[in-house]
């Protein structure tokens, strides 16, 4: 297997390192630049960061010069994205350009990247011009997460699993926070993200690095810029809550959230991955296939906070029965009441899903960024070996340490009959 996560590392300064992989495997070159910034406190507004990609995307779309320049480079692309990882908000700029470009055209693309990043940094007008349109779009997105029963389920599971914690903050922010947004405060937030962040830069191409020290030196740096020290959530026993909401429309959902210590940096994370896959398989088998009580049954472990969630799409009248089945499945796993072939099948499923990293340059970059950000870099062969080495007794040990944090019941249209 190609060691697809072998990147050459080049330090550009004390605030940035570029990791470059030279390969002829792809017809396009790919660049991704990450700007992570720590959320200072529970009152900090996530909406200030969440609105930024929309504003920048709108400005890019309306910048005829940049659009023309990108088109002249055989359909080169640029896109701003945003995510929340535990206590960090991460703004990223992603781009691609055709490998047929010569060095002069590649440098031209670098200048476009720089312009896309720095023009908004020095021109507050960018934020005022697109503010109203972007705030409406963000507002609609937040509302969608509250009105869609499945998205609402996820929102409530996370919020109540981490009460009064930054880890429980919704990544888009809250609807009531929108009234406090101003173009000037969003502009200041963007300046802070760009100047305070330790910058992670990745390039996959068939040519040499195009992002150099000149590019980086033009990005302003504040005295607060330090490399992140990722802080993971603490797992403390707490009284779990049962949240019942009755919109009486749409499908009904049942969700259970468990606090675990099994983040990406935890040595037992790989055991937890297999545990999660095994439970996912058994939930689908027992609740959906054998009992016919659900149209959807699955679970997920999030690597940045160790939160493990079970989500079941079923009729409200089945909630009590489904919870009993979930409890029996958990007891069966802890007592190792499953076959070796079921365990092997789950391991194989994890490995097959990770194989997609090999064929996707963007997934390669995302996989490596997670490893660097969480200080746990793995080559795929190492990752696979850790999955293959998981034993039944390992699963039993970690399963006994999870703590129920919240139960959420969304009663849909079927509950009103």
C-alpha cells in the first residue's frame, strides 16, 4: 500500500508549517490552509465565526477579477469552510488547480489565494457589503437545525451532554445571538482568526511548493499567536437528563448520548471505534431487521470530545421497547455475547471505510490534519494494525466506562394519533 500520508514538512516560520506531497496520482493539485482559534469562554459568540465563510464566499462570487483569473487557470477553485472542533473554531481555505499549469501560472494562483485571504483583512467594506445576505443565510441554517427533527435531535444530545460547557455550544451559534452581530464585530473576528492562528498548510501536487515564506510573511501576525494545545473534554459523572419534545410533525426520533474519554488522542480510541462499529451493527440487526421497530438505527463516536451517540428513527410508541433493547445490546457486548465473525466483520468495515483516504486528496489532507491537530499522527498501515489488534476483552473494558449523559425523545406526527 502506498504510504499516502507521507508529506514533506517545511517550516515557514514559528507560526506555520507546510506539508507537501508530490505525486502524479491526481490530475489536479490541492491546497488547504487551516486557521484554528480557541474559543475563549462560554459566552463567546459562535455566530461571529460561522457567518464568515458565507461573507467571504459572497465576496468571491462577486469579484469579477478573481473569477476571471480562476477561469483562466483551467477552472481553478477556491472555497472557505468552517468547523468546530471541541474548544476550537477552525476557518479553512480550500483550493485546487490543474496540474498542467506551468510555474508562472502556479504563482498566479498563489497570488489569488493571498488576495482572497488578505483583501477582507484590510477592507471592512467586504463585511458590510455582504452582511445582510449572509446573516439571513446563517439564520435559515440555524432554524433548519431546530425544525428538522433529526438535526434537532443531534443539537439537543450535544447541548445536554455538555451542559454549561464550550463543548456543548452549537457550532453555528444560537438564533438569539444573531441580534448582537454587527459587520464591525465580524470583521474584527476575522482579523483575530487570521492573525492569532497557528497555520496548518497542506499541498498535494505533481510540482513544487507554491506557498512560500513570501506568502506567509504577508499574513499579519499578532503577539497572541501560539500553536494550539488541544484541550479535551473531561468525563465526569453527572445526572443525566431525559429531554422530551413534541413538535407533532415530521418523524419521531430517540437519541442517547454517552460521555466517554475515548477521543482521538486516547490510546483506547481504536478500541472505541471497533466498539462503536459493533454496536452500530447490532442496533441495525436487532432493532431494525429482527424487530422491525425502526427505519433507521445507528451510532457514532466523535473524536474531538469522545461523545458517543445512539440515534434511532422509530415511532414514539416504540421508545420504551427500543430503550430496553439498547440496554440488552450493551449488556451483551460487555459480557462478550457476540461472535468472532461479527467482530471481524466490524473491523473489516472500519478498514474499508478508511481506504477511501487513499483515493481522495482532500481526505488525505483532512486525515493528516486531524492527526497533527490532535497530536496523534498515524499512517494508514499503523491505523489498520491498531484496529485489527482489538480483542473482545478490550471492548468489554472500555464499554464499562461510558457514562450516560442525556436521552432525547422527539415525538413526531405519529405521536399525535
